């Protein structure tokens, strides 16, 4: 499994922040704006983590998880803007492996992201 992280988001600032989080590690971060593009990338390239930003997607996040899951068993980390437990549960039921709430502004969130990545690498 490669050390590639695929970010599906139309929020370029978020992707830049995630990339900074992994700057001292040997990790390639790939930023893609649409689920359809992501599926093409998944089929061509190995990745070890998919970060799916619900807040920035034009389509339903749950549908996006289901579509991505059809093509890849890679762990999916869903970023949700809502604090609703039902949305978290729906994301997990539809195939997300973990959920974080946006905005990801505190150091705690970035640390959790690094720990999650380290956990799937071991």
C-alpha cells in the first residue's frame, strides 16, 4: 500500500492545511475536487487514506462514500460540518471508517489526523 493520501474536497485551503500537517513525512497528498475524478485516481493509483470533505461536495456525502467504497477498501475519513450524531452514524454506516468535525482549526484536530494516519500505516 502506498503512502498517498487522497483528499476529495473543493476547499483548496483545507487541502493545503492537511498537506502542511504531513510536511515532514514521506507522504504524497493528492487534492481532487470531485468524486468522479477521485474514482479514476483510485483505480490508477494506490492510496492509504481517503479524506472526504462532506461540506464542500456538490453531491450528498453519503452517496460519495458509497461510490468511493465500491472501488476501494482504503480507509475513508469523513469531514463533517454538522455536529449531528445522526450524520456521523450515517457516514459510518455508509462506509466511512472515521469521522472528524469541521472546522479543523485546533492543533488537536491536526494531531488526531496524524494519529489516525499513523494507525493505518502500522
